[in-house]
C-alpha cells in the first residue's frame, strides 16, 4: 500500500509543449500581423502590405 502511494506522488508530471505565456504571445503576433491595420503601411496589415509590394 505504501509503495503505490509513493509511486503516485513521485511520477513524472506531463508537460505541455507550450506554456500559456507563449500561447498568448503567438496570438498577439498573429493578431498584429493579420488583423491590425498599421497606419504607416498605407493603412494595411503587414501581410497585406507585403503582398502589395510583391505584386508591384
């Protein structure tokens, strides 16, 4: 009985591949690159502006 509880308490913890703060920073970058208009980029998102420059 003692051994079972000992193994349960000392088992390795599962780790997720991303921490919550990394998840939030990825979401923030995705938002600023794809949805937030930049006034110094002809009022386009950075992705739209890059496509605009590549087309020209």
